[in-house]
């Protein structure tokens, strides 16, 4: 009988053995149950990020509810296909169904590779196609408008429209009506961050006098204004450089390479069960991202390093000498906030959570007239601006951190539609230039070949 190496580790005997182990779970090789094999499969996933593992475990609970006590040798293709149809009818989204299917397929493929079954019963099961969300591509003016609005507005209940002291104080759209914003957990009319009713009355402690007497204190106002500047810089960074939010949240001063006007993206923050995890970027690959000078100036000031003039900050030379690189050390808790000065941090020094700025972002998006805008659309915007600036696909891929240029083309194929028109125009131009040149080709036997084909009646062709 084989020995178990360590609790939670997997040990599989050499060919010819009758059992394999995952922790203390022994799996009979003759007729293993799906649940037993699934435990082995999930414990062998050592090359994925914590957020991905959390997704796997969540999906696995649904899979086990159906197949846990069933021997893998008895699972049939029609069972899996019927089960997926039942989940679809029960209201599971296309993306959620695909995640569940991938887990079931992975466990059964594990059985195939270990020669427990000959075929993967989940192979070839049809899945519904999810509706692809159209990318929002912002222009320079829209990015700057969003950066100028974020953090400067708040919501008040729609019922305030009936209060005389609030009339004329709402932000209005182009139609002259007050802007209504509906974000996660809140909805209402948009007003200025410091706006209160006349005399600070008619709104209650949270909206009237409370704002005058509390948030209008100089120290609080200064802190809030600093947060607004930080959020504005974050919007510009995402919109012009194309970082994923988690990558931006993990930046510290050591990531700034002012001499080359670059950002070293080598860490990313993800949230798993409400806990922040600091790890490597997606695809586990670091990259260098170009930064416009006007944005680098903001990042340097945000890092507390003064202006660009006379500042020689290279990669790894940040505040307090903190390198900030994860290297090959794997994932670790972002509770390191007191040891690193993150550029975009919360009041307690930890990376700023996306959930903490989503309300401000949604309100700003409503103010500029794009209520359906998502934070990730800023990454799409950066890709669009890069392509429109004439960047080649390989450069866009490197900037965004995609695994391959093919992936960049697949994700942003709509950005290259204009290239087809340009190609057509260039071909027409080339053909017209040839036509005007009068150049002809003399083929075999002196036959003259021109724009209208073979000139059969010409003297050169012998009057054929």
C-alpha cells in the first residue's frame, strides 16, 4: 500500500496499482465514485490562482449534487447533456453553465487520462451561447470627463425632488431633467458631493445638516479632495494604459520607471471570499507598460516623490526600498498594506477594492451620459486608442498582457474593421496607378496582355 506524502497532497501509485490517494481519501481504481475522483482532481490544481480555485470549488458543489455518489464508469453522455439542459431551464446563465460544465469535463477527463474510462462522457455536450456584451470605447474627451467627475458627486433619494429647498440643485442631463443613477445597492438623483439643502435642512442628518457640520470640516474636505484626485488618476491610468483593475490596485512606487516612462506590472490583487490576495498578473507574466508623460507626472506625485524634474526613480527604487515584486513567490495576503505604499490605497493602507469605488464610478458614468459603462471598459478603451494611434497588434498585446497576439485580434477584432476599408482603398489606388501608367505585359509569343485581357487584334499579336 502506498504512503500518503502529506495531508492534502496527492500520491498516485505506479501503473498496476489498485488505489490512488488524495489526502486521506482512497479511490478504488476498479469503480471510483465521481465525488472521490473530484477530490483528487481539485487537489492537483496547483497551477491556478486563488480566485480561479474559488470558482472551481463553487462550481464543483453543483456538479457533486448530481454525480457525487455515481461511479465514473456509469456516467453516460446523455446524462450530462440532459443535466446541462435542466440547469439551463432552471435559469443558470450561459457563463455559469460553462463554468459548471468545465469542472465536470475536467473531472471526467482526469478519469480518461488515468485510464479509468475510455471516453469523456461530457465531451461534445452543446452549451448555450451567451450574449456578448458590446465594448464601450471612450474618446479622449470622455476619459477626461469621467476622470473629472468621479468622486465629485453623490446620490440623494428621488423623493427629494418634491422638497422646495432642493430644487435647482440636481445635476441635469442634456434634456434638462435631473440625472437618475441606479447602482448596486443605491439609486437616486445626482447632486454635487458638497451640495446640501438651503440652510442644511429638509434632508435629515445624512444629507443636510450632517453634511454641513461634518463633511464640510476642513480636515474631512481635504481628505475627500485627495481621494477625488486619486480616483481621477486611476481612471486615466486604466483608460490610457489598459491595466486590469487588480493590476492597478497592486501598484506601488517601485513600479515606476520614470527614465523610460514605463510601469512595471508584476503583481495583481484579487478578492476571494472578501479577502484580498496579492499575486502575479493574469497568465503569471510580468510586463512593462508605456505611460504618457502627463500621467507619469500624476503617478509620481501620488507616490509622494515630487515632480518628474530631478526624480530618478527606476524599477525597484520605490519608497522605503520596497521592491513590490512577487517574482516566483506565489500568492500571499494583501495584509502587507502597512509594509508597502500602494499608489491606490484605502485609508488603512491596503489596496483599494473595486467595490469601494464602484458607486463613485457608476455615478460619474451617469453624469457623462454612459450609465452602462463598466470599469473594465476603460481597458477596452486603451486598446482602442492604441489601435487608432497606429500601434501594431504585437505592441497592443504586450501592453494589455494578452497571452498571444491572436487573442488580441479575437477580443478586439471590431477595432480592425477599418483596416479592411484601408486595404480596399490602397488596392484601388494601386490599380488606378497601374492603369494610368499604361504598362502592359508581353506574354509568350509576343502576346500583349493589358488591363482588358489579351489584345487579340493588335499587330503585336499577329492579328489573331
